[in-house]
C-alpha cells in the first residue's frame, strides 16, 4: 500500500488508518439476523367469567383487520466513485420533516427496543450487538453496553428482550431469552452512565420481560417458569410465584398493586388456551393472588401495558411473516371486558402519558385516539420512513421516539418526533447532525466479528479479522483525531492528489462512542461513518462535498 506523504508520527496509527480506510472502502454486509424470540407456551386457564365469546372476538378481530389504516445518475463515474458511492444515500437533513424530527444515528442493525428514563434525559435502545445509551438533548451516544451473550458461546451476542429504567434513572435493567440457547446472564442491572454491570440475576434460565415498580424499590421479572420480585439494590429475591409455565409479557398497574401476565407459547404453533389470555394478579405483602383472566384474542399475545392513568389495559398480538397482521385490544380490566379492537401491522405500540393516544404501525398512520381509534393528524411522515421496529413516548408525552430503517437510508436510526407542536430548535444546534451535514453516510459493518471491542484509542483500530481490500494509492494522506467530549471521538482521514480521472480527494469522518464500562478502561465502537469527495477539474464539485464526481 502506497501512502505517499503520510503525516502521522505513530506506527500504531499507520496500521489503524489502513484498517479503517479499508473498512470504509470495502463493500458493507448486513449483520446477522437476531435469533427468534417469538415462540410462546400453553397452559390451563384460571376460572373466571368472560362477557365476550370466542366467536364474537374472532368476528371483531376480522373486522378490525379489514378496516385498519394502514437519484440522478452521474455520467462515466470513476472506479473510486463506483466503489465508495455505489448507493447514493441521502443525508439525514435531505429527508422530509428532518428539521422537526432529529435523528439518533449509530445503530448497525435493527433496533428492537427503546425506553426512556423517567426524566426523559436518557434513551436506551437495543440491537443485536448491544444496548445504546443516548443523551436526548445532545442526540449523541453516551455509552454502549455489551448486552447479553450466549452461555455456550461467550462471544456470540444475544438480543435483549426487555429494557427498563429505575425511577431515578440510575439503574437500567435488561433481560434476554432465546429458545435457541441459554443466556450467560439472563437479567442484568446496569449503571447507564458508567456502563458498569452492577449485578446479574436469575442465572441462565432466560428472562422475557422486566419492569421496575413505580417507586423503583422492586424489580419484577418473568424468568424461567413464573414471576420473580427482586430488590434491585441487593439482588435479593423477595417473591417467586406462578411457577407453572414461562411468561411472555408482564405489565404493572401504575399504583403497583395489580400485575398482568401472559403465558409463553413454547410450541411455536397455534395459540394455546393461555398464551392468548391475560391473567391479573393482586400483589400484597402476603404474595400474589389471582384476580381474573381476560380472554378475547385468538392469537398469541406478545405485549401488554396499563395506561398511565390505570383505567385501561392494552394488549397486542402479532404474527410476523409474509402476511403479517396483528390485533390490539383495549380492556376495562376491572370489569373484565374488551371495549375496543384495533387492527395493526407491527410488533410494538406505546401509550402516551395522558392515556389519550396510542402509537403503532396503523397502516398509513402512527397515532390514534386510544378510546375511539380515530387517526390523529401529525407531522410524522410515515410513508417516507417505513414501519417502526420500536416505539416509545417520552415521559412528558411531547416526543415519540420512532426506531426503524428508512428505505433510502443506509443504517437503522431513531427519530424523535414531536407530538403536537414542532420542536422550536434549529437542526444545526445538534452537534452531531451539523458536523455531518456535508458527508454522505455509508452503511456500518460489524468491525469486531470475533467478539472483541475496539481497543484503547480510535486511531489504533487493529482488532477484528481484516478481510479488507488494499487502500487505493494516494499521493498524500492526513489523519486527525479529536475528542469533543468524554463520550465522543472523531477520526478524520483526508487523501488528496489521487491518481484518478474523476476524484481528486477523499475524506472520511469516523465517529466513535465509548463501549463497555469505565472500570474496564477506554474502549470504543464506531457509530457513524461518512465520506466526502473533491473532484478533478471539470468533473464536478471543486470543494469538499457529498456529491459524486462525474
């Protein structure tokens, strides 16, 4: 590899630059598909009186499904242009409504879960490779947590199944489960600010769901068979009940005294008698007593939630695949009656803090009035964004966090959509977005396939198996490294006087966020990569630009 006048003094940096430059030039591949977490289980129902019959509910669900709402080419591109910019992805600011919908960029694979802290300052998001902690004000990654691993293969990631912040935001609980293997640690309590793993609970039995009590003093989980109640500060198990079958989903009433549970369908086939029913439990000092069972779904239920005012319980069942379809039910849980059924075509929904709105994939809309199902006009441009893989209202109800993969964008992202009035703030105030404005984002790849995080300094990225093509010769190359703050590093590589008919110069911007805990030392992960070109005379832009050269 010929570098010409490399203006770098460190020999470690030489190898790191070779790696990261090759990383950007190489063709990018998709990350492995997360292991399936969709299987559920069967059991016998609790005795209760139900006002809706099975036939009535099937008719209602069918009606709900029927009525549910649902580049210029460049002449004669050079080899360098073809290699780097074969996909002409727009920048975030080019997409409609971007000025009122800031984007959180950093994920390389599908975002499965998102959760706000109670004060709204932090947002946790989970993908296959780990758990991201975002600062919602700066819109940057504070830290990336390693997440969960398979017990049999310590380097193989296991997708988180649930995320929950404590009342004061000082703790984050994450759970993991898969029918394809056992997690090394089923339930982990983290310090989201430092990345420290405070403790792990429940061994390797696997946990499907986890929630904190309203006062933050208890942690409730569905691990193995049954429900557990923990003291999150000491790790002591305070209660274990209903040990008959694994539990798919749990929801706690805002007052903390009523718990809703749904059994898991382990067979993966048709819904059993209990995997499509909701059990309600009375929690008190003496333990948990069955209250009633809500029946009405004819498919497995995968998500339940009480409205913040405690008046209603919302449940969702969803079947993925070529003919993906789902049903949401709103229950008067005290009377044991379903008051409304709504069709939807997504796996996630979220309830606003005032209990008036529900967000989900409802055809061509995303916001509905909870009680009536009436579509709410909003500035959320769903057709341009695609479906949501995860949704969450902020605690104050003013922001809807939307995670997904826009069809014209290289990487999954999270958008912070204002609910109601637009955000009175220019996009340029977001440091991450403003400095990326003239760069073309490119797809991220898994740069530590062997399970090792990036080491020590971003300029020394010599970690995973290279499998990288040689860097194109350049007459001159400059490398700069800056640390705007403790949670961010930026490497900029500039190559000029390139021996190419079209492209005179290439520039790469590679952003990093801290990975793991502070106690483990400084480790970094690539969270964003963009590129610019400067063209030869007569072949395009003479200044640095995201546009292709002719």
